C-alpha cells in the first residue's frame, strides 16, 4: 500500500477532492454553505488560507487542510479539513501528520476556532483526539442544522 504524504496544494487537487468527498464531509459542507456552493467554499478556503496542504497517496488526494484568518487583525485562525475515504485507509498516518501541523497553525494563530456538524462523528472523534474543546451544538449554516463550535488555544 502506498504511503500517505503531505505537500502544498497543487492545481487539480480541489477537483480530485470534490470528485471523491467522504459522504460526511459532503453533508457537512452542503449543510453549511449549500450543495451548490461547496466547490466555491473549498476553493475559497484554499485561497484564503495562510497555510494549506494536500494529503495524498500516490496520485490520489486523501484530504486538503489548512488554516484561514478569522479577520486580518485578529489572532484567531479557522482550521479546516475536507477529505476523501482515503483518510480512513491511512488513519494512523493522518493522526501523526495532524500532530505535526496543528502546532504550526497555533504558532500563527494563538486560538483556533471552527464548527463541526454533529453528524460528522469521525471528524468529532479526530477533534477530541487532537485536543480541541467542543461546545454544545447550535444551529448553523444555510440548513440550520446543529453544529458544535470547537476551539483550541496555545496556552
């Protein structure tokens, strides 16, 4: 089996990702921004990020992740990740890489904040494993479905 590796996002990565999204990630994105805006939201996440990377296995995209500023003057970053079923096939490497890249995000943004769909149980488990604090769910996104706000600080 090929190894999971991380590199900068390249042309064609977003298209490859969107063609093979994990069902839970598709449902989460659709609930947040609407089914017709998922592609533009992923592209905006990549382009607005101070840092963004692609996890890949050979020529296949496993996930794209990064961190965007909440505002130009703030100290809060928005970590984000959207993936394909390849994450599940390379879970241990994914966890290992996560532990390497999260400190890079916290070095730039002392506080990381975002939302996670309550139905996205694998993402919730990953967030807890990484040390994020999840808050009680509240309605969010265009669908008004329950999402947990989550955060992490470098203090």
